[in-house]
C-alpha cells in the first residue's frame, strides 16, 4: 500500500538517492527501495497530469507512457532521460518555475534526505447569494518543499472536487469557490505526494 511505501521510505531517511540501500532497512527492504521510489514517482506524475474536466482525464499520462514505450521499450533508462520525456508531456500547472523543467520534482526525489512536512488549513465563507462557498486554503511550508499539493473538497463521503495548490513559498494561499457546502476538505487525501501533511 502507499502508506507502507511511505513508511519504508521514511525509515530509509526519506527521499534519499534511489540507488542506495540504507542500513536502517531490514533484509530485502533495501533492494526494494529503488523500485518503490520509482513506482511512487510514476504515481505522483499521474496525479499531477490527471484532468477530471477532460473527456479522457488520463490523456497526458497515457501519452507519456506510450512515448516511453516507443522510445525505450526493453532498454535501460536513466533518471535524466525519463525526466526529459516527462517534460514533453507536462501540463501547464506542472511548470512551477516557468522554465518548462521538472527539476523541481525529480531532483529532490533523487537527492533529498527527508519526507517534507506541510501544514494545511481551509477556511470557508459564503461566496454569494447563490449558495456557493468560498474556500481559502493555506499551506505552511517550513522546509521549503516545492510542488503541487492535491486538495480534495468533499461534498459528501463519496463525491469531491480535486485541485492542485502550487507550493513555492514558506506560506502559500489559494481561494476558490465551490457550488456546495463542503462536508470536509483534506489535502493529499490519497497520499498523492510523497510528504506528510498536518491538517
């Protein structure tokens, strides 16, 4: 499960180099670490590329996989080669540094030393007479994490809207309006990003 993957990565010292097997891991775990981190990276990329409003929500991610299979099927691939390929298919929201680079995503994943911890809060206020609700999200980022934080606004237990909050500063805010009164709001609900969120 994603939770067990996060726990293993945390025991290894967080998002350390994918090629290393830290001594803190048990027998067999060090060998699994590169594969787990690679799989988590793919999971995070899919989440960032997902567009629920599109006819084919996974179109960008599917195009990335097809391009990967076409160019590198059956071959060894470096992290840099995969990063370059992902940059061809990145969405506008993923261009955090406005330089068409995903270095902000791949470099910390390969060389970081800990799981970042964010603090997330949401405040609600009536938006207008139509019954909409204005939500203001606040993300405190003391460790300087750089990325897109998925936020889920639940109308009820089974229905939600999802958005990405750019996190590039020590404190980040975003305000949106939803046409319903949310039951609750939660960031990183599906462990979308490899980090801990206190909310």
